[in-house]
C-alpha cells in the first residue's frame, strides 16, 4: 500500500510539473515571438515602401537569399533545441528509471525513490514558473538608482536629459568638493539602471565612484515615449547637452570632468570629444565595453554578413509613434541579439537551461540570488527605444569601418571625427573590455589602438560584468584597485590617479 501511495503521489507531482513546464515554456516562447511579430509588421511597412522604388528582379533575388538566411537561422535553432532536449533527457531519464526501479523492486542503488525524484521535478518547475518571476518582481525596490525615491540629487536638465549627482550609500562618506568630478554616460538601449545595479548590495558601477568620495554624476535620458525632444535628438544634441552638464559640474568643483561612457554611451562620448564640442571641460576619458568599430565584430559579421543587403536597413527596425515621430525599437534590437546567439537564446534552450538552474543541490532547496533576479529584471524591463538619428550613428558604425587614418564613419556638426584628436589634445584614455563579451567583442572595443595609444584594462566575463560582478569592492577585479597579472587599473583607480596628477603643481 505504501508503494502504491508513493506512485500516486509521484503521478500527482509529475502532473504538477508538466503543467508548470507548459506554462513556463509558453512564457518563454511568448517573449521570443512578440518581437518577431513586431519585426514582421516593420518588415511589411518597409517593403510596401521599397517595392515601388526597386527593380522587381532585384527584389526576387533578395527574397531568395532571405529564405536561405531564414533557413540557416531556423536550422541552428532546431539543432540547438534538439541537443538541449537530448542533454536534458539523458541526464534526467536515467535518474527517473533508477528511481522507478528502486521504488518498485526495493533496490538499494543510488537512484533514490520515484517520489523523491518527482518531488525534485516539481520543485524545479515551481521555482521556474512561480518563484523566479516573484523574485524578479520583488527585487524592483532594490534595483537601480531609485531616482523616484529621492536617493540622489537632481542637478540640472535639458529638453532631453536630466543630470543627477550620485550620493554615497553610507551617509557618513564625505564627497570631496575639490575632487575631480566624473560624468557617466549610460547606454541608450540598455538603460541607465544597469549602472546602479544593486547599490545596497555593493554592486553598483556608479556608486563605486561615489562611495570613495568622488563627485559622481550621471546623465539620464528622459522618457522617450512622451518626450518629443528625445525622439528627435541628434548626435549634435547629445554633444551640446553633455557640454552643458560638464560646464555645470566644472563650475561646482573647479576641475575638468572625466567623461565615462558605458557601451553605446562610450561611443557617443568619443564622438562628442572628437567633434571639439567638449574642449576645455573634459580632460580624461574612460570607455567600458564600448563599440568603437562595429565592423570588427565577428559575431555580427557572421550574422549580418549572410543577410541580403536589401534588408540590412535601419527602416526594418523603425517604430512610428502616435505623434508621427520615428524611433529605433529597443525591443527589436534586443531580439536581434537573440537571433545572433540563437543557439543559446532560442526558447527551448533558454527554458531548459533556466530549469536546471533550480535543480536542488545536495538535498538543499534551490535559492534565487538577488543578482540573478536583478539581471532578469533588467532584461525584462530596461529595453529603451532610441532616437532615430542616434540609432543611425550606431548602425553606420557597424556597417562602415573606420578609415585607415582613424576617421569614424559619422560626423558631428559637419566635422569629420578622427581618433587622432584625442592624442593631439593629450587626453588620457582608459579602455575597458570584457574577455568573454559576445556583444562588444575585444576587437571592436580596442579598435582605437590601431591609431593612437590608450591604456587597456581587461575584465573577465561578459558585457555587464563590470557593472554587476566587479562593482563589488571585495571582488577580485574591484574597480578601485589594480588586479591581474598585467596589474590592470580599474576605472575608479584610473580616475583617482588622474586626480592626483591634476592636483600636482
């Protein structure tokens, strides 16, 4: 009777697991398919416009190539899904059979019993489908800068941006008024809050500066959905607003500003400097995982290199707002990254990977870390649309290489932008990159070294690790320290050392 009862309980657990898994997988599939539907609508609109202006035969050839491209992406998705399912089945099926035979035939093997096996399966599925989403929702109050909570000081604003001063977490930490200030430019599409990840857990890039007394400022883009000035912003607007903020900061502290751009913010910072718009207010530059020549990206070249030229056009990712203004769709850009890494990001693969994350270890129930919850909160909620003119700058940087003399493929104020100007102005430059960054690869971030000297710091892990893992002051690659066999300087250390240089008579 006890065996029969265990089997009935096991069947109940399996039914519960199956329901949870179906619900969870539908959510993963939905997150993948919604951007696909958006992409389809943009594609239809763009093709309706293009068909009247292009040769029909050219269009036919392009569609044939597009079919081949889609077939390749689909094949990679199917193969990776089959491998993920095979790996999962091979791992779990043996455990299931051992547990079943152990229960029915009273084996004393290591397989345990079927009830324990199905309870583990139920826990995994319950955590993935209910516990994980709840943990992601709960982390909202701790995630990011909390500007709405008044935890930092609003200093100035333009039609497009707001300037905030980031305050130390410890209220007893004194900000050095005569210290060299730093202005951080966040990425447009990834959102600013990734740089204020979990401040009270000592995992915040911006707070790494503020917590050691550095006057720390960050430029925050206003809500693009309701701010026409942001929707219509250009690279020139970006540079002019940055200068306004730098002048305000310099007046408060009496020293030129260190400009620190993260990801796309770094590219915009470099463009603004090269245009001459920031002369006299910025004397130091830090870029972190910033794409300086997107054509050197192996991943994007492998992906877009097979895309027919007709469809490698910004209009296929352009969203038209109710007021008629057009912006770059941030959700779609995130989806393109998933397509580029389809072997790891297809719903079947992602679902099984996350399911195994909640496999109880050594009999202990799975625990959801705040870091994992915050990363997923960011992924689900922080994709931002981009001003179309700014999107065009990034698009050009990934399609047109920097010239042999170091001239960028974009202009500001009608002026050519050449890396050599940073050397001419004697601006110290620290370039930080992630060794396993598959979004902005090493070659893309370090492109300026072919034209001018700059200091380089290599961080382990990927694109956001500098802002999440290494922003912890106790980590092995702490931002305020030197680390690694190359004695690299973290960005906080680099800035502090520049402050000493400035302070030297």
